[in-house]
C-alpha cells in the first residue's frame, strides 16, 4: 500500500517543533491532521527520507533562532 509522508510544524507559546509522520493512502487526511491541533504547517513529501530531512532542517532553524520547543 502506498504511503504518504507529512511534516508537521507545531507551535506552542512561541516555540516550534517539527516532526515527520507517515500515513497510508486512503486514510482520512483531515482527521489525521486534527490529531495535532497546534500544527500550523503540514507539508507533504514524496519520500520518508525527504520528510525526515525537512523536519530536521526546520528544527535546526528553530534552534538557530532560539525558538525550538525542546
């Protein structure tokens, strides 16, 4: 079954955190996204590698800007 790779960027109290998630084709995308109510960005990627790289890059940018959540 085909998989879809998403990168979520969540924001709480001015701090940010990005993470990659995988869903199967045919899942209800709206319901899946609603699991992360603090997500303000959801980006679709073609591969798991691309999604993981993007999440890591965003987190590094948040760290560089002193806005990383953790």
